[in-house]
């Protein structure tokens, strides 16, 4: 009998789709169910439907790899070939009352904050299974004598449809003006922080939690709105945090609470989406704890790195508009950098110089594996992350777990995130381990960063094998490729597969959702509005949003079609696919027309509300035959929420229209987004019905913003024009 029970439990562990809480189509009932079915909303009524047969995702260790998984693969995860062969078998089980089962697990996830706990106590009968040697596992409900239902959440679970049942976590962020010392030069003007610190506090949640963050604005001259970068915001676009689109800005003295379900797991960041504000310090890390696609011993706190300026980004943007480029001063890692004042005529070296922060250090213990969470929070720079003499095992791109692969370095575009695992293997056998130190390097990618002369310091941190060591490393960096382009397309293979359907929208190069990114040049005829400055755009007009007239106020108003809002309607069904193609070369007609100039720049394009599939990313112009000649990848293509547009080519992205909302697609180079490089996608707007509570809160925030905005004495130094940029 024990053998039969054990065999049945093995089947249950292998299924991966049993007893899961469905997020699909906005289901608000998140209680785990038995393996026979899930609750699905049909015409606003929940009906019980048969669960579909387990997809091919369950047949191999990494389902998108057509080859059979090897014995070594299974040994890596503590599984056997016999277990794998049972993955797709259907388990027939009954159910018992949850009240008869013990409370679900409460546990400390790998290297979260000291007092942080994942709490699944409402999932009665479930237990936590992740740990060293089993990082690809998360939760399971085993078969017992008293209960013959079972289920599992692990790295193979389709997180687009299913998530555990966690708890509600509440945070409070105070937005304040503050002097920031990131590199030894005081920044008394224009610095802004969350809760008095830069980077902002680490926000944590567990897969399946609900998060509520109250943001209070104590700034003197700015509104604010906080975006939760990469978070899907399923059926909750009103909490996406983009002023002039999903809300009015939060006025000084006002507060607003963002609420969203954690349907993904991994690492990202939250930041202000009010104009250029995040570049002044309003950025912080956010982690949703869950499984991983490879094993590790210790997970480290997030690594936030980026460029830094001693001026407010609002001042630098004025330079970018009138005499580009605006040059950055320093590279920083977790708020720490060093500005070189040797033979430097910059008056800041005399007037604002203070002791710089101590260099970032991380202690490694030989033989252990460390998970690093990498985030590029730059204003305008793409960087390459590396650790001298240590290889990186890449296991996640943005919020998407991927099949692990090795690299000596990894390029991270603005807004992109990677989870990488580093094994602590000191390379020099001629000296004791405790005397070995290695540089952490943040290196600017060719053509994708602009810094003052003699300020491109790439040595931003130190790996030490002895906590008492104070010596600088003497190591040299790998001779890696410094080209400004994304990780190899073929390397980014999602663990949970996705199969892309044909587009329902028009993608014709002249008449469809096929955009060429270019520059509108200012000229003597003053053809460019809002100051006649040179601005980036994707459509015929640079995007320009009205702080006091957010797009959400025009929900369902299809007659509202301001060209400056760069609106792209995509009204279909939840099962349809939309493709969007972006290039940087310009069509023959556009080039001949001369109204825009096209420049070879690698734009990091970010879509809100979705992990898009990356159908193609080519170093040449788009051709219509690419859709059918094998160039576009439909069988489990890379998936993420930020991708670099090849500077001499194009990329095609796709997403299923299963998340109704108003979602901005924009370049994450702050100068370009503020210049107008973006479009607003109105996705399945006919399906959106905001709760009355959300409408009332939206209106309250807008009323307070309009009251504050109406008083010109509250504005910044430029009383003549409050808004010089697109608004985002």
C-alpha cells in the first residue's frame, strides 16, 4: 500500500497543473481546486469546466528543448527518469474538506529580508518543497490517507494562468526631496528619494500574494506616479502607475494606494513614471519570491546599477533638447560610485566634494553558489555586468525563467533584469583563498553610453573570500564582446513554453502596426510643437500627454483620438494575438519625405502589462516575407518585457490580448521617452469595467492634482511652461 501511495504521490508531483488557483481571465476566486477542473468566468458567472490535458510542457525537464532530457539533467534536480515518464499521466482523485487538513506552509524564502516570511497558511494541506537541491520546486499538496487530492507549483507551472494563494502585504513609500551623495559629490538640488534612501527600500512579496503600496508625495514642485516595472497588472491597469495615462499625478501633499496581484516571480524595480523623476533617485528593487530554473545555495540582495548625474534630470533634459547629448558623470552600483576629481575643472570638485560612499563589497564562501538579481536602472546607458574570473549561469530574463546557459558577462539594457548564478570558485591556486579578491565590473556597451571624460569607471564592487581583506583586486576583466545588443536570441529559451498564433491586426509596413523610430527635427518653420525642439517619435507626431487629462478618463470614448497621445487601438478577444514591428531605418517613402531623420540607436523598448514574445530581432530591415519564411519564431520564442531594438535592424514582438487596459510601449532611455518615443495601446477596452471604488479614487486624485496645478506659484522655476517633456 505504501508503494502505491508513493507512486501516486510521484504522479501528483509530476503533474504541475493539479490543484492550482487560476488567474485566467480575471478570475477572482483564487482558492486551490482539485485536479479535475478550474473555475473559469463565463459571462461574469463562474462555471466549472474540465481541466485540459497536460500540455507537452510536462514531458521533459525543459519542455521547449526537443531533445530528450538526459540523466544528468534529472540528477541536477534530484529527479529520476521514472518520475519524468509520469509527468503527463492524468491523476484521478476525489476531494475532502479543506478544514480537515493542516494549515499551509509559512517559511523564509532564500535570503529574503531577515523577518520576511512567505505565508500560504490558507492553502490547507500544502507544504513548501523548495530548498537547496530543489530550487525548481515551490509548493505541493501530497496524497495522504485522509486526502487523495494533490497538486504542485514549480518552475513548470504556467504562471500566466495559475498562482498560489498568498496573503496581502502592505507597504508605505514617502517621496521626498533630499540631498544625495552617490559618488563623493553632494547633490543638494533635485535629489528625490523613497523613505529617505537611495535606492529605495526593497519591496518583497511571494508568488500569489496581493501587494498594496501607499505612496505619499512630499515633494515641493513635482507630482508623482509610481510604476511597478514588468508587473503584469492583470485586470488592474488602473494601478500601473503612469501619470496622464492610468491616473493623474499624485499632487504634493496627497497619497494614493496601488494594489496588484503577484502572478509572476523574480526581480524587478519600481520607479517614478512622472517625467524624468526616476533619474533623480526615485527607484528601488522589488522581488517576488518563487522557484528557480537552476540550483543555488544563497540568494543575494538585488544589484541595482546605472548611470548618475550631479544635476537634476529635468536640467539635463534641457541640455538634451538644446545641445545633445547630456553627459552623465558616474556609474553606480547600489547607490555607490566614485567621481574622479583629479585634474578636473568641474567646480563641483571644489564646492560639493565630500567623502564618497565605501565601495560595494560582497563576501563569497568557496564552493557555494550565489544567486544574483541584476537590474539596470539607468537614465541613458546600457551596461555589461561581469565578475573577473567567474562565470555567470543565466537563469531568468526579466520575469521569465529560462533554460540555464553560461556566459562570462551579460549585457543588461535599461529596465532589463537577469537572475544569474555564480559559483564561488577562486581561480588562483598559487595564493591562499582568503587573499583573493575580484572586481565586479559595470562596463558601458559600445555606443550606448555618454559620460564626461575620465569618468567611465567600470570597477564598481569587489568580491572577497575573506571579510577582513582590504586589498584592491589586481584581476583583469574578460575580453568579452562590447557590442550594444541583447543576449543571443537563441539562448533565451523560456522554461514554460508559449506557442504563438497568427496576428489579428494589420502589420503592413505602410498602413499597419509597423513603426519606424525617428527624429522630428526642429526648424525655422516651428513644425514641432511644445518648444520646437528635436524630438523622438514612433508615429507621425511625438507622444505628448496632458497631466490634467489622463487617458483613463476617456475609457470607452472612441471618439477621443488626439494624435499627441499616440493611440493604437487593439480591440479583439482574449485569445487573439497582436504583433508590433519596430525598426530604426525608415521606409523609402519616409526617407524621401525628409520629415524625420533615422539614426542607428539601440532603443530598449518596454511594454507595460505584458511579457511579450520576441518574434524576431534582426540586424537588417523588415521584409514582409519574414512572417512566413522562418525568420519569425512561433514555437516558444524568447519572452520578456524589455528588449533592445537592433540599431541597424528591426524587432517584432507579440502579445495575447488577454489583459484589457491602456498600456504604454516606450523607449526606456529616459531622454527618448520624455522626448515622445512611445505609443499607447488601448487593449480590449470594451471589456474594461472599473469598480466604482477605483473610479472614485481616480477622480479624487485628479481633483487634488488639478487644484495644485492651477496655482502657478507651486510650479518649478519655469513659470512660463510647466511641462517640457512628454509627461513620462
